């Protein structure tokens, strides 16, 4: 809505004071509970002057979405107020600290009706102690509210990788799109008035957004796809930020954008939370359990040949990414304030739809799984016991091999405040694995869920019944395009000789642990003397795994070790193969409004030609929209220098992200920090 000529919104002054000067556009954006100043160019008489704020055409006094308030001598804590600056036509307008966020109309009420002055957007206020999202540490506010760039962690527990993500919450159109997401929610469609009222509550807003970022149930922002087939959309691993996704959602008439996986859902939800003023961060959990039945155990199956079987409803994901939002839990009490888990990846239904959280991080750590929302599911992700079974598909026979308590929920990670390094937050989710306190919390959680007391703790096979141990060891860092060299080591722990058969397989997998295709298999038969260790070199050739490798670059090597006496052990190793690197170089000093040349360098490490090469580039305040370049084929061992330009629109520290793909290598990512000086 165009602003009335009768008002000066004092845009630069208000935006500076409310820390909203990074938002694009001309509409005033302010934070709740903090006064903002307007100048009325033709003010009516102050006596009897009444301001109004409302939420639009459906608003009504009875629904409490429109408020009338006169001029007072001081701001009121519990209601909207207007205070006139002495001897001027300047008024300080202040909302309560618990006002619903969103777009408001400001008007002046007179006997002839309401004269609308224009619109402004009201956000949560992490700088205000009275706001439920208040965060006291300034460095954390800079990171979790104002930073438009992040680092996400992926890979596997033994080989964690990282890549940049452009949150871009202040970029053009993004704030409007975030408000559209609330307006298109099932809650709003069902009861618009109640929904508008409840937008004062970060718990409610966070839960609604966890549903809206996925497309299940509500035609939300992003459609999930874990099939490996991405026709009609983009591969989830090709995205480098949220801005492009959110703009595509709007420009398509709010049709779900194809496709996303967990880190994409988390990246988009982080953008929307920060945009609306809720401090947030992305969390990566490794060996993450997907416990479908809230039993706090996950079952994993192998057949007698050592092949992983995809027959369980439970699964263990190599990693899973979700979000935390920072706010108070007025429904649970102050003990549970602080970080709250929200997850937009559509995994399980909650209250009938695909949404998750907010689950209090404190409740998860303390095993308080009876507290809302979805705490048992999150507790299981980081703390479930893992039970491994041998299953014979021909006979239907199921045999327990091993159960253990420690492998689920490792190296839980987030970006460190103020740097690109990884911060381990496992200790915020659970007590140390193997400690008495951790098992005590686990038993408490099972008790609250009315589960029987049996768990991996009590059904674990005694150590004496595991007479052999084994492991796969990597000879060198594995790289896409090269053979994978492993050593299988097996040790007889017993004091007598053993005859052993090891059925070994390697499968390509996606990061959810789902097997895609067998790439290698072998069987070893051996005699092991007392306490004897033997090593067997293994080579999985590039030609064997090339056809089945997915964009996740993951293989899983497994050995089902069977003794003549009938005891079985499973040895497993997940292998994440490295892509070659791509380097970015900014040529010269970047300045606002001036084109700056950038060079991306990539060398083909293979003995074959690379075809269908594409480079994608994005960066908030460096490019108005994502850049996509087709790159000529690269001959064996050939290097390519790809040149493009950025035109910075704002000064400061910015991040440039690139993504390179071809017929062999998928989605090689890199980012570079660019310092932009004023012109």
C-alpha cells in the first residue's frame, strides 16, 4: 500500500534504531515493544487524536486485531501507545512486547472514519528483555538474527564435511514471502482471526513454519525427494541458498519448489525464522535415528550374504539437519527456555500433519519426553539404542546379532558464532555416552513413554559371546573417480582356534542410509588362531561404483562374519568420497556499484573428459539473482578458469557461493568471503 503524503516514516532513523536497516524495500520494518517515530505533516489537533493499527480488511475490534489508542504522556507496557515529542508533530508509536508480528496499517481515526497513513511490518525483538525471543549476548544476536550466511555440516560421523549456505533473509521480496508463508498455512485457512492473534507467540509461529517449509499437507514451500530421480526439478544438492527457493515459490504462484532434502529444509526454515526476528541456527546430527514408533530403539537388518536390507520402518541417517529457535517456554516454565528444536523435514506426522517442534533442548537432554512438542521423536534421534538383526528373507527367520547404546547421535554440530568453524553441541543434547547419568535419563524417558524396561542395555550380548572383532580401515582418503582402497582387519578374541566366513558387500547409499545399488562383493574363509589378527586388502574400483554413486558420494562396506559355532558379528564402515575442489578468486577490490571480476578455477583430475559442465553462483548483496553459466567440456587433466562479474549493492563482509556440476562430479561447492568497500 502506498504511504499517505501526510506521514514521514523517518525510515533511516527507525531502521537504524530497530536493527532493520538491512531489509530491502521502502516499507518501514520495526521490532515489537520498541518505539518508532513518525512525523505527521498536517497533524490534526492533538486533543482527541486517536491512532489505529489493524491487520487489514478482515480486522475487527472484536477480534482484537485492530486497536485504537490516543496520545498519552508516556509509553504503556501493556498496550499500544502514542507519545507526542514536545512542541512538534513527531509521535513515538510503541507496541506491547507481546504484540502479534506481521504487517499493520497505521491510521488516524476521526468522526468521518479512519484515514490510513500507510503500512509497516512488526517483527519479534531479540534486543528487548520483555520479548520472549530476547537474547542477551550481542555476538549471538549478530550471528543468529543478523547474519545472512551460514555453514552447514554433512557427511558421516567419521568424515564431516561443510558447505556454505546463503540465508539471505534481508534480500528483496524475502520478508513478504515469509509473511505469505504464514498467510497460506492451514491454521490461517481454518481460522484467520485466531491465527493472526496467535502470531504473538514464537512457539506457535515456529511450529506453523515447520509445517509450511515442507509441501506436505499445505502446498508449502519445498517438496522433499529422496528417490535419486529429480526430473521436473532441481537436485537437492544443487541449492546453495534459500533466496532462490523462496522466490521460485512466490513466482510460480506458490507451487512447491522441487526438490529438497533435510539440509535444504533447514536452510530455508533458518532464513524464515531469522527474517521474522526469531534467533535460529541449523544443527547437524550424525548417526541420526529415525524412530518411527517412539520405542527409543532402531532396528537394522542384514541378510546372510551381508547385504543391508531396507525392510525396517526405522532407519539411521548418516546425518540429519534440523533447526533450533531461541525463545521462552511460557507453557512449560523457565527451566525449558532457550533453544527449541524445530524440524521442517517431513518425517513423521504430529497432530495429523508433517510438522515438528518446538521441543525444548533442555527437555531432550533431561529425558522429559512427556513435554510438548514432539520431544520423544527428537530424543530418539540423538539417543535411541541400535539393534542389529540377521534376517533370512527366504525363511523369515530373524536373529539378534548385536545391540548397543552409543552409536546414535554423534558429533552434533552447528556453525560457531563469528567464524566458519564447527562447534560440537552434543553435550547440549545428552549427557556423556556411557555415563551413569546418560543411562539414567534414558530409563527415565522410557518410563515416561510407558515402555517396558527392556532396552539395548539389558538385551546386549555379553562380551564373552563376541569372540571376534573386525573393522574396515581406509588406506588413503577416498576420492570420486579413483579406486577405494580398504583393509579388512579381523581379530580372534578367543583363546581357541576359530573358523570364520566373512560375507562382504559394498553398496552405494544415500545419506538416509537407504541402499541404492550393490557395487562390490566378496567372501573370505579363514582359520584364526587364538588372539590372532589378520588383514585383507580390498579394492573397490571406480568402474564398479561409478554407475551407482549418488550426489551424496557415499558407500557402505559391510562384512557379516559367521563362525562355525554359529555366532555372528557385523562389521560396517560408511565411506564418504571427496570431490575435487574448486577455488574462487576475487580479482581486485570489490566496491559498491562497481562490477568486480571473479575467477573460479577447476582441474579435471580424471583420465576422461568431463561434459555437461555448469557453474552456478550466488551471494547476497553481490548478485541480484543466481547466475548460471555453461562451461565447455574439460579434457582429461585439463584446468578451466571460469570468469564472471559481481556488482555489490551494499558494503561490508559478504559471501560468494559457487556450485559446479558435470556428468561425473555432482555439486562441488565452495564459498569465498568478499569484503566490499563503499564507493
